[in-house]
């Protein structure tokens, strides 16, 4: 390739780089040149007229991946103007698909974007992929669509705090649409923080980042010295009077300052997020912070140093609560087993955190099983339900004895009983061991194997 060709290629690559914009509440808005069917966000938006599903475009591409069940759900739906239909994801690698119809109306598209973000918050989604609604088969001008979507994002992220959604990806499959969105973004978000990522990263799954350590790496804390200057002009009859006034003012200022040194042991358990919050507070208040042999020293006005001390005390209390919670979860996990009936007919045990939440009935926000699936729980009916699909599963609670831990497929013994007979599952090791021993002495077909558990009374 000649030098002119290389220059053109470099220019085109730069134009198609991914653009990330920080909008309200720290939410990341990303412009992506790529195919939405390659996305791995929690939610994916499909743009459709709820009538034609075979026309070339985003809808056909998404339904091809999602499968016939999602298409059937879409065909049977009755959707009012401006509504967002939330369906199962089928084979699409996301938690839910949000279907919308923009009707080639920029005002309606703006409203739909707000509702999409509201739905993501309602369902606890952290990320969502949105196509250029009505800019493809819909035929709307890409610049008009970009303006409508950006206004919707601005309105939704600035009106109320967002607690779940952190990433909005606008996935644009056509070059002219991407360039139109990019141009509109540069005008509408002129004061925003804009970062660019190389185009070759678009189709790749994000690399797994190492998890943050529970304790912050305090060795990386830099010395922070924010200068908030005030200028005083002294006038007097003599140099001696001016010097005296300056000394008195300096003494008054120093009397309002203090230094707090926190030992290394006091900082144990502070997380990296805690340290980031602390650094931001120090910079905001114009204080001085320095690490010295593992100890943290903060200096400045008393009120500011006091706020820092209060924040660190709160961090320490949070750390103690986390440690106590871990110990309580460990202790409870050894005594109680909460189980859910899997789709394969086998009982599966909930992890420690879910077990603890179920035991103390702290289930308002739902629970997460060992496969990281979210469930809502009805303890009276002993049932769990997946919020989106509506699939239900049975629950049960087993109590372990000091000298015996029952298998998950057993049930608790009634209070007035001291003998229990449990039919073993053919797939269990216990069943197979008994069966093989029996077959060695009797050439008969084994139909059933039961285990007897008797509680010995004093």
C-alpha cells in the first residue's frame, strides 16, 4: 500500500474509533461501530414495528439469534404507542430484550430512550445496547435520530440518580450512521469527557479484570496537596505594625489547622473504593495527605480533617460489619442448607450469602443462586420465581445436626418422629454402592433403594 493509501486508512480508522462520553451520574455512553448481535450487555434493545419481522434490519438480526420463542412472544404482544415490551432473551446472550417502535418520530424516540433507561433501573441491569432507532429500515435521518437518542439519555441520566445502569452502548452497524452520531455527540456533549478506543476492540468480549482486593493498596496513594489560596493586603503606619498583624493572622490560621495521623493497622480492611472516595474528599477540601511507612497523614483546616476522620471511622465500621457478616454466614452455612429444585430435578444448595438472606428473611431485593441467577422469593409458599421469565422453582430448608449432615435430596425429620425413610436417587453414590453389593449376592433387578435414618434418644 502506498503512503497515500496508508494515510486514508489511518484517517478512516480514527473516524471509526469507539467514543465514550461520561454523562449524568457518571454513566458511560459509548458509540460503537459494530453489529448489535455481538453485544454481551445485560439488556439489548430491538427496534420493530411489531408487524414485519422478516425485513432486513436490526429486528431480523436480533430475532435470528434469539430464536422462534422470542419471535412468537413478539407477534402475540399487544403494545400501545410509546410502550417498551420486555421479553425473554431466548438464545441471545443477555438477560432480556427490550422491544420498541419509534414510528419515525424523533419526539417519540426521545421518550422511548428515557423509558428504556427506566426499565434497566427497574430490572437492575448494569448495561444496555441500543441500535439507531428508525435510522435503518425506518428511514429517518441519522442525525435526527442521534439528537433524539442523546436528548433522551441526557434527560434520563440527569433527572434522577441511577443506581444500577452504568453503561449505555449505541451500536451502529452502518458507517454513515456512526459518523452522523459521532458528529452530533461532539456538538451536544462538547464539555463531556470523551475517550476513544481502537476500532479492533469492538467485536471482542471485554477482558476479565482482576477483582479488587478487599484491602486497598495504600502503597499507591500519592501525596495530595491542593492549594486554595487567599490573598491578604496589609496596610499600616509602620513596617512593625504590618509584621505584627501578619504574625497574628498566621497564628489565628494555624490555630484552625490540625493534623491527623492514622496508623497502618487502623487502615486494614479499607477497600480501594473507600480509598478513592477519601482521595476525592481530600482534594475537594483542599487538604494535604501523605503516606509515611504505611501510616496516613492528613493535614489542613480542622473541619476538613474532621470530615476525613469521620469518613475513615465509617469505613472501619463498614469493615467490621463485613467481617461479622462473613463469620455469621460461615456459621449458618454449617448449620442450615437452603436449597432450590433445579430444572434437572436435583436439589441445588444456595451459596452462603443467599442462605443468610433467606434465613433472616432479607429477601426484598431478591436472591442469587449458585449459577448467578436472580430470583424473587415467596417464603410462605417456599417458591422462587425468575422475574423476567416467570419460571418458578420449589425451595426447602434443611437443618444439619452436630454429628450428621443430610444429603440435599432428603427432607427434615418431623418434630414428633425419630425414624425417617428416604428413597435414594439412582444417580447417587449411596444408591450405586448398595446396588452393587446387593447384585453380588442376589441376581435380581434392583427397583428401589431406601436409607433409614434413626435419631437415637437418650
